[in-house]
């Protein structure tokens, strides 16, 4: 039996809007559920950024879940450490993760403090994500290679595949700019597929769409499990084959505005922090 799991997804609900945010967020949540069903996803980590109301986002998706939906949504947070490094933390139940104000607070913990918290709580799991990302949240560039390998070993999870740069890599290759912006290009490629020297440090290799819009949903990790096996346990224990969809270059325009807004939120602290459960 095979299951499809997206370990990295951002609903990106318009909770920042002063008017109609409830209506538009619910509408977007329903569109997201339609995509989950369309791509026959068995499980998705709802790993919204800590500065974009991850608890509230998860609860809105819960509320809008269709009666016939088969996708299991898993509560998660893309935690932002004091070093500005991203790490996905997840749990089986929302009360086990959204209980911690430190996880819901951007830059609330250092990397060492975060790893310690996860390792002390058997209900929490942590994934080292996009270790080479060209952005400012790369663990390799913020914390160094030695700390990166140590963190992967302690958490046991590494994001082996991230599809957020699929369209950008395609555009760079089309324009033949890979040698002109060689450094950025190589980091994007290493984000799309993490090098083996980091993968070998982990027990579980994950893969995710890192989607921020409904039409980007579909990239996932296909895991083979014994029929009837607990789905969450399969998510925490099984590596598999990555399914990567073709991305249209035109999607980069919308993503540019999304990434720019997230950068501005982090720089200016223009965000509200979820209250813990």
C-alpha cells in the first residue's frame, strides 16, 4: 500500500487583511481542500510560518474540512529560530504543539534550545528544512555545517526534496543564467534536492511542496506502508519516492509578492502571534 504525504505546506491565508479576512480565508481553505482531494494526498503537514498564525490557520482548515475528505492534516509550525533559521516542528495532535508559546513566537528559541525542547518532548518531531535555501533562513549558512549535521542527527529528519524553486530553476536554465548567478543557482538546486552528505545524517528523508498557493499543491512523498498501519506513525518513520510536478514559470510572479510580504513581516515584526492552547 502506498500513501502520499506533503511534509511542507503553507496555506497562506489572508489573515492580515483588515476587511473580509474571515470570508476570504474560509474560501481559500475550501480551495485548498479541493486540491488535497484532487491530488489524492493522504497526509499534509500544515506547516505555516510562526509569524503567520499557524494555530489559527490549522483551525480554519479543520473547520472547512469536507465530510468526504480523506486527507489527514497534521498540525505543524515552521519555527523561526533566533538565528533566523527555519525548522518544521509537528505533532499528532494540535494541543501537543500549539501548547508551546516558544514555538509560536518568531525567534523565540535558539537552534540549540529548539532541538532540546523537541528531544525532551516525545510528542514533538522536528525537520531540518531547505538547508541551502538562497534566502536568509538556511541552517547551513546561519549555523554552519558542523551544527547542521549535529541538528539533523539529533532530530532525525531532513527535508530531502523541496519544490519551491522548481519554476525558478526552470526559468534560470531557460535564460541560460546559471553561470551568471552561479552561487544562487547552486543553492536553489541544493534546496530542490538536498545533497547526500546531509541526507545520510538522517533517519527519515522528507519531501514537500513548500506551496504557498492552492495551484502549487501536488508535490509529495510517496511512502510504501503495510495496509492498516497507523498513518501518523508512517509519516514519522518512512522515507519514500518523491513525486515532483511540473511548475509553470508564470507562477513566479505571484510567489514574488508572497515572498516579499513574508520578508517584510519578518523585518518589521508586522505580525500577530497566536495565543497557545
